[in-house]
C-alpha cells in the first residue's frame, strides 16, 4: 500500500449513510500485511438479493468461481473479503480455501454456505491460509455496525492510495432508497473489467433478476469503460446486494430491470458506478493526470468504444500526456491501429476545447500556448471525431509515468 | 536519436557484401535533424522486381499509399527514404509531397515515377517539404556505390540507438545469391507490423509474385512476432527488391513462391527477417532485457500467437521483468485476458529452464536462488504451456523501464 496519495484523489471522501439491512466489521487477520486491516465481513439481513459481474479472464481466481456458483441461488447473507492474497492460481488448495472461508463465515453468521460471497485481492499464486479467518470472524460478527463504510473500503485496499466510496439516493414508488458502494483497484486495470473489487449495497426491494439486469448494463459505461494499463485481473468482482428493507417503508418490490419505476434508481446506480470507476482511474498506479477519451462520429457505439480504448491503452498516448504534450500524431496512430472503420482524411482531434487536427491535417491555426497551458492541468480530455457516423463512447484512463514502472518493477529491488 | 546504445545491441555490426544491381547514397537534406544524414537513395538495375508488406493502420501515411499503388506494377528502379518526418496525417499536402519526391527521384535516375518507392519516418502531422530532396538527389545519384550499407541503415534511424543490418546467402539452382537487409525501429512497435521500416535486397531472379509470396509468409514469424509497446505505426513498411543479377551467373528465374528450388532461399530470407525483427526488439525504447515469449500446448498456432502477444504486451509482465522478478502470477493474468482457450488447472509456466508453476499451482519446489540469478541476465525466456493442444508460437519483446517513459514523455520537458 502506497503512503503517497494520488494527486487526482477526490478532495473529499464522501460520508455514507447506513443502508438498512447491512452491517460491517473489519479485522487484522495478518493474511500478508502487518498493522492494517485485511478482512471485511458484511452481514446482510434475510431476504437480501444479489447480482454480480466478474472478470472475463479464462484463468479466474477461486473466489470468482465460488461467487459464480452461489449467484445461481440469488440470495446473500454475508460477504467476506480479504486483501493481501488473491487466492488465484492456487489449484486444489484454492478451492479448499474458499470452502473453508465460506464455512467459517456461515458458522459465525448462522447461515448457509450458499449465501456467503467471497472476494480476495493481492498476490497471485500463493496459497491463502483461510484458517486465519477463524481467528477474527466471531469478533467481526459481534461488533458489526451499519456505519463502518470507510473502514470497509480501507480493509480491501492493496496498492490503492485512497479509499473509494460513493453514495446516491433515488426514489422507487415515491419512497427514497439509498445506494452505497466502495471499490478497490489501482493497477492491473482494464475492461473486462477494471481489475478491481467493488461492492454495492441498497435497501431497494429488487429481485435478483432485476438487480442483475441493472448491474450488467451499468457496468458497460463504467467499470468496462476504465483502463489503467490494459491488464485484466483474474479476480475482478463487482457484487451488488439489495436488502429490500425499503419495502417496510412502502417501496414496491420490483421484479424486472426494465420496470419503469426503476428509471430514477437506474440513473442513480449508473452514476454511482461511473463515480467509483473514475476513482479507480484517478488512483491508477503512478497517475498524475486523469484522462477522458471521447470518440465521436464512429460507425457505431461499439466501434467508438474500441477506438476509445485503443487510444486510452496506448503507451505512447499516455506517456505524451505525462509529458504534457498534445501529441495528436500518436492519437492518429491509436485510431489507426484499432482496426475499426476510420478515414484519415475525415478525422478531427481536440485536446479540451482546442481542435488541433481537422479533416486529416494539422488544424490551420490553433493557439499553441493555449494547448500547452491546457496540457499542464491535471484533467485532460482527448476527443477524436471520426467523421463517419453517429457512434460515440467515452472511456477514462490516466497517464503513464515513471512512477508506474517503479511501482510495478522496483518492488523487489 | 539517442546517443546511448542499447545494452542489448548485437556486439558486432555485420559487414554486408554488395548485392549486384543495387547502389546507395545518403545525404543531409536537413528535413528535421542537423548534422546527420536523413535521406537515402537506392538505385536498382533494370529488371528489379519488388514486393511489400505494410501497416494495417486505417490511417496510413502518404508514402504507404504511394507504395501500395506502385506495387501493382511489380518493378522498381529507385527507393527514396527520409527520416525526421513521417509525412503521415498530412492530408492533401502529403499526397503532393509524395508526388514531388517521386518526380525528383525519377528525374535523377532517368526512370518512371511508377518505379519509385518511398518511405518516411519521424514526426507525424507536419508537412514534409519534398523540395529539400531536390538539393541532394542529383549528388546522391552521382556518388551511389554498392557498399554503403551501413550508411544507408544509419540514414533512416530515428530513436534507434544502433543501425540494424543482416545478411544471408543461399543457393538457387546451385548458384549462390545474397540477401541483405536493414531496418529501423525502436518505439511504436507492434504487429502488424513492428513500427518500422525495413528494406531487403537480393540478386536472386524472382518474379514479383514469388517475392511477394515469400515476403508475406516470412513476415508472420518475424516482424509480426515482435512488439515493444503494442503501438502500431501509420508508416510500417517492409519492401523487398530482387535485381535478378544472379541470372547472369546461371541462376534460374523463379516464378512462384512455392517452387521447390526456393527452399534454401526461403529459409535464408526468414532467418534474415527474424534477425532484423529481433534487433528492433533489442533496441526497444529504454530496453534493458530482451524477452522471448514461447507459448506451447495451445489449441492452434494462431491461438498460441494471440496468447504470446498478450503476455508480451502486458505492462505488468514487462515491468516485472524490468524488476528482475519471475512474477508468474502476472503471466497467468496475461494468459487469462487473451480471450483464448485456456485452463487454469493445466497451465505451466517456466522462466528459462526453471518451471515455476505447474498444472495450476506454484511448482512444488523450485530453486528460488536459481530463478533470481536467471532474471538478472539480460535475456529472459518465458514459456507458458497451456496443456490443451499442439499449437505453439514465439514472439519477442523487451522490458518496460522508466527510460521508456522518459523517452516518450520527457521529450518536451
């Protein structure tokens, strides 16, 4: 865990209200780190539904396998997360470890193992000693409170330099509901999904199917639109839990994601997911600049997104931004290599509001001074208009600095 | 152009013999650099055939368009290359510039513009003032010699730290023929193709179709198997010229790439292309380690290559090698994200000859000391055996260092 906070961190950590039906506790189990919390236990009231989106890696971690299997039941009563060890690529030991972790959590919560969800983040390939959970879980269950959001977000951090939290409210059938979420992730970040863990909690009364529908769609424009280094983790996990407690205050139970009464909730959820995803990019390892890449005029939205990711993942674009150079030639290169329809002679590129290239050539005259001043800021927007159609997409990333290389290369030296 | 030579440069620059029918001269035209050559003119005897492979970028440079058009004629009499300006994304001015450059070269050589091939490398988006060629081409034509290989290789360098040359011989119908080549490229290097220019010359009597067939196949295991930073240039150009002069010594004229009499020549050409491609990876910007990635046991060769490129392009794998850490967890991650068939529990990973992971787990016991010693060397081979089939592929890359970021980000500061 780095001690220096990213210069792109939000200036204020939001204060999250309770979500009725959700309680937390954290603990120091000594999984790997010393002197910090590394275990999070969330307890969920009966009736809580669950949805999830996971890494598309062909080599997923053992906890990802575990969650995928339990998701079929649609209900959740506990979430157990640890940092320091990803329990990934640990073979048979990994499966034994998830089974033991779930058993221990089920025991202290008095629930079935099929209602326990697991996530692990940290080193890959080292066996996770799940018996360490046994030392702390009973105490966690005893002291769990509805207000430990910040502590929860801190316990799951690895190379993150700041905890990532967000909160939103919405109304369903005239009743206000809360959506809280937190996330971790700073490196090995790329769609699908950002290498990260993220957990969302709401008291809205939603069926598991409705929640899954909302989550699967929401992830496309948020966690699947953020990249730090194009590397995808074995452990990416986004879980959403809906306790349904708002039903006691008169909120209707919603069975389908397409229900019109969810429009406000859907917007609030999507906004929260974007907020968390952007916080992940803002904490990109070594990041000094937050980059928004907008692609317009593509033949389709899917094409626009592929071009945007090609730009956002280009080491040469990212190092140029680090060097505060509006190097649009590298943007052209990244558009060209995406393999999507593009016509050199229709392409326009802007940095911020300043158009530097238009219809295949350097823009006739633009204020070099103004561009330089713009690039010195710590938020940079690159817009590429392909001039072909109406497809548009936005993705977020950060610059590529020597610090990224130091964090990921110097850890042994 | 960097002044510090890559530590991975070959210890000896090969001495290239003449190729009958080929003469060179270089000049200082002041395109962008001062005090160094930046123009190369090659003159080719009548009857020279030509083949080419180009960038797959959707935004290719004007010279790439020019070469593609002329390739249809199948014959070449001159090659004009400049460094310092890529003449890419220069719109209508770019097309006018290539037309003028070809006209000037055709005039001094007394040939048709359709027999002139062009390549440019350097800054993107700046108009190239082709009239500068007019100041030097007549002198180049006068002083062209059959021995200026090293000068030719130097004139086309940009961020390269050493000139890249290779030579091979083969026999066709019992007659010895020569194949010489040189290349440039150090950044913006990825398939398809490596961001690079490369030119190959032979006195073998080959039809344009035969030469094209050999070149197109040869590029797959060489320039399309090397990556520095996953960025693909707008200007990638590989051209091969066959003067046919060996026919005067009795070599048969070969019309088809599949002709059995070409087996020795094909091997020699492929070996030369691999040699040049590896030199490009060895000169990867900031590189301190040359990495060979071998993937075995994939479901097909194509699948193996995609997995190998996923590993070779992973910033986390490349920074780990820079940090001299045999971080096989990151290799697992890169295998998983490739999107190709893979089974976590059958995967084995080796660094050099040391197997560090086997069938989905850390190998029971391996000599940590030996692995560390191996990683300190400047040549690292990573082998991933997927355990699924017989598909195999090899690609080459280099590590990702702070120096890469400095070269690509600090150039303005």
